[in-house]
C-alpha cells in the first residue's frame, strides 16, 4: 500500500498514524483509506479519510497547514507569556476571537469556493538523487626505479674490487626492478577490480535512480489521472463524485480554527438534492473570554468573561452564519449544476443541564432551492432573518438547544452496514490483538459479540466508518428487559483510553437512540473514563475482559502492548489516547 506524507514546520510535534484501508466484501478493491494525525503541542487529533490516496494526501496537507498556522500563534503566545504584556496580548486575542464570530459568513463571500482541479494536481519536479558522486578509483603510478652506478675509487681499481661492486649494484637493481614490476602488476589488478566494482555500482545506481524517477512520474500521472476522473465524475453528475466534491469544498472552508468541522453528505441524483448533516459547535465551544488582567500583587492573570446574554446572542449568530455559509459554498462551487436543492441539518452535542446527560439533537434545518438562494445578497442580510425567510426550522433561539424535527432526514439505515468477515479462524495464542489490522479487529469484535448474543436470538452488524460518531457495530438484542439497540465501538489502542473516547460513545448512543453502549479496547481506561461512565448504561471492556470473552467462545489470542508499539512504530510510553 502506498502512503501519505506530512510536510510541516513542526514535524516533530505531529504523529502520523498508520495508513489503513477498508476493502470491499470480497477483498478485491479498496473502498476508503484512513489515517490518524495527532499534534502533541496543540493537543488535537483528527481522523481523515478519502476514497483515493491523492484526496487523502490533499486533506492531510490542508489540515497540517492549518495546524502550522495555529502552532505559529501558540508559539507566539508562549514567547510573550508573562506579566502585563501577556495579559494585553491575551486580551487582544480574546477580542479578535469574538470579533471573528461576526465575520463567519462575510469571510466566505470574497472567496471563490470552486475546486481548482489543476491546482490539486501534483506538478512537483523529481527531487531524488540522479548523479553518482562516488569518485572513480585511480592510482598514481610509481616511477620505475633508476640504476645508480657505485662509486669506484682508486683503491677499488688497485685491488680489483671494481668489477665486484658493479656486479653487486646491478644485482640489487635487478631485484628492486623486479619487485617494482610485481607491485605494479598487483596494483593494476587491484585497480581493475575496483574499477569493475565501481562501474557495476554506478550502473546499478543509475538504473535504480532512473527507475525511481520513472516510478515518481508514473505515480504523479496516476494521481493526476484520478483527479481528472473525479472532475469528470462531477461534470457528469456521478453520485459518489458529487459527494466527494462537496466534501472537498467543506473541508477547504477555513474557519480560522474557531471550531472543528464535522459533517455527513448524501446526494440524490434523480432529484439533484444534496443532503448535509453538519455538527454545530456547542455553547461550551464558544469563545467567552473578554479581557485578561495581570495582577501584579500575585503574579496571576485574571480573566473576565462576556455575559450569558452576549454568549447566547453570539451562539445564535454563529449557527445561522454557518448554515448560510455552508449553503453558499456548496452552491457556488457547483459549476456543473448538479444541485437543484440543498438540505442543511445542523445538530449539536451538548450536556443537558437538567439531567446532566450528553445529548445530540438537530436544532436547525432548512431546504433551499438553488435559484432562490443564489438571488440573495448575503453581504447585506441578517442571518437569522434570512434563515427564517427560507422557511428554515429552529427554535426562536438556537442557544436554547431545543430539538426540532428536520425538514428531511439522511438515510442512515442499510447503507452503513457492510458484509462481515469472520476472523477467529485466523487467530491462535501467538496473535497479538493490539497489533492487528484495525479493520480486522473490528470484525473480530463483531464476531465475538455475535456469538455472545446468538443464544438469545440477537444480531450484530458491522458498519463502515464515517463521520457519524464512530459506530463500529450495532447489536440488536431482543431480550425484553436488558435488550434493545446497542452500539459497540472497538478501539485497538496501545495506550490508555481517555475520557474523550467514552464521551464520544455516549454522544453516539444519544444520537443513535441506543439503550446501551459498549467500548472495547486492547488497552485499559484512565480514571476519568471510569468516572464518566459510572451510572451510565456504558460497559468499558479492557484488553483482559476481551481475552476472557474470546476464551469463553474458544478463541485464543494474546495482547502485548509493548510488542504492538514496536511493530506499529509507536512511541513506547503509556500516554492517554484522545
């Protein structure tokens, strides 16, 4: 499988998870790619997915670019943190954050929201090494030894020693000359061997370099061809292409890190209707700081906050602006008239102050006709009045978080369920569950719960991943007392599961109207996770619990978190997963 890469000024703070893929039921093709990114400095996490690697890479690039900008701001704040200067800067930042709330709609009106397919294409030159820079072997030839005649003196001639000295000198010279010739022959042989090795190494390098270059350009051409096919699919009104195009449009919508975006999209080609379910921020996500003062006596920074009335007014304004902005971006980007109507259902996850329970509810809904909406001058409207004039449905104040019946619902029934695959037959006591492919792990969890519920006629269905809150499986238990709809989430983690995962499960239970939730992990849970689940219809299953359940059904396996971290190239310490 190919991979995605991260280009960031703060690469050391970004943890790129293992690329995974969901395959078709018969395993013949990849339906969707998934990758997790974490930023340890910003304490944020995001799972991205796309049907094609090039789209996933595009989303990774966009997200990392946003994180880099936010890290710049974080570093700037940290650099100036201290005393009065820090307080003044924090006040400026707080004022700017609240001010940005009023410009959410206006920000997009000056931007062309159409997707530039050509800009998405990879035109980068090949950056690999092409020149073989290892020097060719060579040697300096040693000079041939010279013969030096011996000194013949008077007495040598007188006593007849001259001839003997000459013969000795000539003999010594012959030996030196023979040694020199042997050394030259050996040196030439060594040089020939070194040159042959160098020539072979150079040829191998040039072959591999050219192959890598051709592979780079072939992959580039393939990615660009996929972009062309996606663009062609959008032009022809292909449902999957229209949905992916809309997803790209909304993913590229820059909210300046005010809120995290999450949405689901469906498209009905026959009626040319795009259906968007958009998660709105909760009141708790809204900026509330008004000013920050430095208390010189204590060295502390004291914050003051906007009033509850201002907070509610801001929340209402933000909700209506997000709705109109989303409709505008989708319709403006629709240059091939695939959309005659767009449905926007805005929902919020929040804590019910009366019961203390987490709730997910649709609080606004509107269905707009293309022609009528495009005739509106959004630069001059009051967002709430505009929403109401479009026959939008909501309570008189969005901040009341009053659930409403949406104008139209997205179909989430059969489409989510995919064919199950049994995994137990491939396991033995050497199989490390913590290092399994995450998709195989989900199927294994479904299989063991299916065995568990089979005795009372229950059914367990596995779902394909989406942005709907992370339901990995749904169990339907017919027991009249303890049964009902049960949502199951599988977390193949090598680190402690934090409270965020349990909160997400509980929010999903509310959204799915489930009677119970089960969170299964290969690791363990932190104290905050146990505390949050206490008193709620949530079962937290640790790795030990899972092994016990598998053993009860004759399935053998093991969990070795340290070994899994090594095989998955993860950091070897027990940090809490977000």
